[in-house]
């Protein structure tokens, strides 16, 4: 029932967007698209997937003590397949566990969560910066409010860095009270995972996650350029960053987050002077390249293993 509900929501959102945008504009944009930029975006998906593999390999080695490339590749693609049908791609956490039979699902799920949290922090931080600038420039938010939002954002990010890289910070009076409090002890136990992270590992993961995010934004920028036949790449990077931030904070209620991503892409790209069809096409092609195709590969590998 849940899967059918998600499919229904996804189809409903896409149909709404297609009729809202203009089917003729969509088809016309595809017909006149720059194939070189589309090819570049597709080729970048190879780097995109490799960076995800490399991130997962480092995490699997540190947390699961697993270092077999074949297992890690299979785990990653199984995760792609399982994630596409579940909210917030939560199925990916269980899909990755199928390969590691000598580890509990809970342990692999925890490793997957740690693997993803660095990208989440980067998306949240850069997306928040882009959003504040966007609000200031397009909605004429006052300088005082903009400055206040920036101060809050940087304080929060600095606090997260302290959690990850400063052991002494955990001995302050706030955490001591949280640890000893009956009501707040559960929260302390949840965030304690940051204290146990290896500092070299955390640094590597931030760097690789940053490269992965740049690769993703490049793909989006190339696709927008392909369908618009323009080359305002800075604006496309900005719109892609805003789209990812919106997709992250909006509850994922549809299959593969379809509709949410496209709606955010249409909204933001039109703010930068491009047509709605450009935003829709760029986003849906991004879904095909980065989500659907890897998921189908993962499904084929899973079915092959089942037959064996």
C-alpha cells in the first residue's frame, strides 16, 4: 500500500508539473537540446558513482572492517535499488546490508548513516548560504536580518565541527548535564557518535563528499545549459544548490522524490530567467542518470545473484 501510495503521489506530482509547465515547451526543449552538454552530464555520472563508492569503501573499512571492492560495489548498487522505492531513500540503508551477512542490519545501517551525514551537512550549509543570499536578492530581506541569519548559520556549523573534531568540547557543562539528565540522556547518546569518529576519516569524508556535491551540481548545470542553450553556469550552480536544499528539507513523500525535485527545479530556475520546461527537463534527466539507471543496474545484479 505504501509503495502504491508513493507511486501515485509521484505520478500525480509529475502530471501536475507537466500540465503546469507546457508539454510543447518540454518536447521542444528536448528536441533542441545540446547533446554535448547532455553527454557531459551523463559521463559525470561515472565520477558521481565512483565517488559514492569511494566514500562507502572508506566507511566500510573504518566501521565494518570490510575492504573487498566487489562486496562494496554490490552493496552500493543494492542500496540504489532498494532506496528508489522508499521515503528518504531509507531502503538504501537495508539494501546495503544484503551483502554483509556477517554484520547485523543495525550495524550496516549505522555505517550508511555515517556515510551520508557528511554530504547532508555540506548540502545543509551551502544550501542555507545560497538560500539566504537568494532571499536577500530576490525578496529584498533587510541587511540586519540577512546578517543575523548568517551569524546563526555559521555558529551552528562551527558547533557541528566542534562536535566532530574537538574532544575537549564534549566535557563542557552543557554535555555533562545532558549526559546526566534523565530526559536528555537519549539525545546525548544519539549525538555521541560524532565523538567516536576518527578525525582523519571525518576530514576525508568531508573532502570526498564536497567533490561529489560539486560533481552533482556540474551535472545539473550542464543539463540546464543543454536545454536552455545558454551558458550562465554560475546561476545554474546556484539554482542547483537551492534545489538540493529544498529537496533535503521537504519531507520525501513520493517515489524516488519525483515531483519534489522537479517542482523545486522549475521554481528556482525560472527565478534566474530560464523557462519552466528547462528546469523540469534538467531535473528529470538528472533523475534518470543518477537514480533510475544505477537502480536498474543494482536490480539486475540482485536478480542475477538470486538466480545463481
